């Protein structure tokens, strides 16, 4: 090989190496994103004074995102609180490791412990900036959205639910060691300092994580209220937080239901919530002593306001049934982008009962498989109204999810449907409905079913429903027991409530479910009874 050829090869090798290093550097420096599903309660325009649950899906630039870890001390004055912090800590560490590696800023905020970290690089970073804007805006006041709103739990005894109750004190010295502090992280318990750092780093999205939701997480100078006042896109990670609540205090529910009620409050009046799965891809965290059964609410329809009625029903269940309620939500629309999508269906993996009202949706195959797997698991289902045509979109739907397309669209380009759901799971035979009548539908108990547990609290003479009557006769399962029938003048009566005793899980279905049915005591009794019956099996 002559020297010219050798030099040429060497030059090419250096050029290739330079290109590879350049690409690697660009890849390393390129910001990554987090896909975040933000759950919030929003005031209804149609029903004044009421709220519905909605999901907002956002893609966050990792370098514009920060996580604040609130008061995860090494020891709390309450023994129970200390134990739950120890449970939370490893999962919090997993979350911040993923976030940090993608370029997010991590802020450790163990209040009253700054002296312990005075020589740590993170503390020096935390002290480097101060926000004059934060100095002006931050105070101890609640948000305007919280004015005249009842606090969800009584914390007047400071929330220790141990027996005997623990003695107050200040035993914390540092943050719990199982949450790793990296030299790239910041350490501060000052909202003015943290806001100054956020301004310097151009942070837009802030996640609060840690304890205690009803005290420090919401109220610290770096807490949810403060970040909201400063205009950040702030969220609470609702599965990696805990309350200080004594279950011997109002509303006299379990400690973990106190957690759920506080998350509800924050979603209504403060900011959205998210779960750790958005960062880790793993199942959301659950405390080991949280033995509540999980009721998963699935809603994706535009006619009956179940995105509003289901949360109201779930709130009653929280207060009376010692269950945990979770939501998988689709947009309440009839057409357009996003109609064929339901978020958070991963909750089905841990659900003990599904309550659903869905209308004509197609889904990605993996999401439809989550639904099918649950329906074949032997676990129960409570389905209402449009669930009879939940997964029949009346034609093929392209993967763009915008609506029905031509029937000759290739299968690989279609979203998945399940038109046999009505027959195979509910045992129904939906054929449409009769017209809207001013007098509504007369509901009567099937003879011989008067003493059935599902009808406890139902008026013996029946009741009138504003729901327009669905046509379902004849039903298509041999294992069905019809408990209620509906009738309108001049038409044969139709079954409106039945139990389908499937081998693959008991089903209770009702074609009732108009938004005003939820105001009828008999209907509300049926729904409550159904939860008791299905969770007992």
C-alpha cells in the first residue's frame, strides 16, 4: 500500500470517528420528553357547581422539568409516618433516577435540614439564586380557587394514627438515605431559592413528590400552592405521597382513603395529579398496608355525563365502602381527534371491579387487549347504558383515530374493535332505543325478584326514569336473571337491569344511566348494591 493510499484511509477513519462522536454528542445533548397524563377535576359548564374528571396529555421537555422531593426525612415524630416514608423512598429514587438521566432537575427539600448539607454541592447550587418575584408573591395564603371549600380530612390532632399516639418532636436530621443525592441535584427548603434556580434553568414543569400532602406538600414555600402562584405547570405525583391523617377523625375513613380524598381536593382546587408510571413505566406504587379493593371507572361517552357522575359515585364509595377508586378516561366527544383513545387503562391490571360507560370507541390493539384480558379474568363488571355498544364504532377506524373510514382500509391500519362485547360479555341484544318521551320510562320489578339483594332500597312500586328506553329483547345469554323492566305506552316492555352469571366473571348491566337517573334514590341504591355484590364475589 502506497503512502498516499494509507493517508487517505487514515483520513477517512478520522472523518468517520468525528461523525460518530458528533452524532453521539448531539444525541446526548438533545432534550428528551416525558409523556404525562394529567388528571384534574374541572368545573362543568353544563351542570353548574359540579365537576368532571378529565385527562390532559402533555409532552414535557425534560430540561424544562423539575421534581421537588418534599420532607422525606430520615425520621418523623410519628412512627407510622416514618415507616411509610421508608416505603415510598425506593420508588421515589427510581423516579428521580429516570428523570435525572433524561435531563430533568432534581431538588431535594428536606425542611429544617439545610445545615446537614451545608458543604454539599447541591446545597451550594440551591443557594446560588434567589427570585425577587417569589419574594413578592409567596405567602401562606390559600389559592383563590380554595376559598370557602371544605378541607377533606380533619387534621386537628396533627394526624398521627398510631396507638398509642406518638410524642411530638423534631427528630429529623437529614433526608432518608435511600433517596440518592447526585452532585447535579439541588438542595433547598426555600421557595425563593428554588424559584430563582428554576428561573435560571428555564423550568416550566414542576412535580411535587413526598410528604405530607395535606400539610407540607401543599403549603411549603416550595409546595403546590407556591408553584401555582408562580405560574409553573405544577402537578402532584399522587401515588408517591402520604397524608398525616388519623382515621379516628372525620370523615372516619382509613388512612389510605384519606390519601385519596386529599388527591381529590388537590385535583379540584389546586392542580392536576399524575402517577409514577409516567416516568418509570412500572405499576403505580401502593402502600403494603393499603388493602382496599380497587374499583376502576372507565368512561368515554358524550351523552350522559358519566365523566361527572362517576366521580360523584366514586366519592360516595370512598366514604362508605373502604375502596380505592381510579379512572380511565376518554374524551366526551362524538368525533374528531382523540375520540378513539382511553387513557390510563393500565389500572385494569390491579382492578377488583370495573364500572364502565363507553360509547362506540375503537382502540389501539394493546389497549383493547387490556380490556379483553380483564373481561376474561373472572373478575366482575358493572356496566351502564351505552356500554352495550361500547366498542362498536359502526365501521372501520384508521389508526389516526379521527373517525370511521372506508371499509376497505387494511386491517393493519385499523384500530381494534369488539362489536360482540354486548353479546359475549353483557348478554344483551342492543338494537337502538325508542324516542324521547316527556313522561320518561316506567320501571317495574320483575315478579319474583322483589327480595333480591340488588334491589334493596328500590321502591316496591317501581319508579320513573328519564332515560329513553333501550331495545334489548330477546337477551342472548342462558345465565341471565332480569330484575327490572321498562315500559312506555304502545310498546312491549324491555329488560333494563339484569345479572349475567358468566363463567369468566359476573356482570351486572343496566340500560339506565341518564344523568338524572343518578338523582333517583332507587337507582342510586341499585348502583351501591351492585358494588357490594360484585366485590363480595
